[in-house]
C-alpha cells in the first residue's frame, strides 16, 4: 500500500512541475526565426492542395525550360527578410531578386493567425513567365506557413489560391 502511495505522490509532483511548462506553450509561430537570418530560394509555385509546379506556360516547352534554367541559378528567385517582433507582430524590410530585377519593400506577419503582408517598393515587370508569377505572388501575398527550413507564401490569383515554396539557400 505504501508503494502505491509513493508512486501516486511522485506522479502528482511530476505533474505539478510540468504544469507551468505546459501553460506557457502557445500555438504562435516564432515569426522572426522563420523569416529572418537566411536567404529564401523559391523551389516551385503550386495551386493550394497540390505540391506540383503550376503550369504557367500553357504547354510552351521553350518558355518552361527557360524558366527552369533560370530557377536553377542560385542568384534568381531569392528573398531575404530583416526585422524584429513588436507586441506579437513581426515585421521589417525585405529584398530579393527575380531574374532581371531586384526588389525591396516592407513586411509584417502575425504568428497567431499566419497573416502576411508584403509591400513592394519596386514594381518592375519580369519577362520570364515564372519570374512574373513570382512577382505577382509577392504583390498578392496574404498568409504564410512554415518553419525555419520551409516557407510557404500564399497568394490569390482570381479564385485560385497558390503558394510559393521556399527553402533556405
């Protein structure tokens, strides 16, 4: 009987020690850790619900191959974020490159509801099909998901929700 009481007491003490740790947990993302401290490289753009490159080329194999060749270049389709967290909303500045043009702007993200706002200062238009889609996605970004190894930026194009998948470079 004494052995059972000791086990119960140990279990109760363990539970009491863990309660403060569990109460301190939230579902908020560490937005600064996700966005900053690395250069993000686009890997593909897909329609929500798929993980397959969206067909922006409409069967034009030459245009598709040109885009894929440009995507392989480590200097193209990159974005980097700088910023800090202020009262649960993170934000700051960002800069990047499509193929022909560099861009910059400001950003803010809410770790609680994954809302994302990007404001581009430079609105240059890219000639490449994928680069144009990349810029359009950044202009229309409204939410994100991910962690320090994967970033997904969602945007709407008409009734279709698409996302850009990024990995650290």
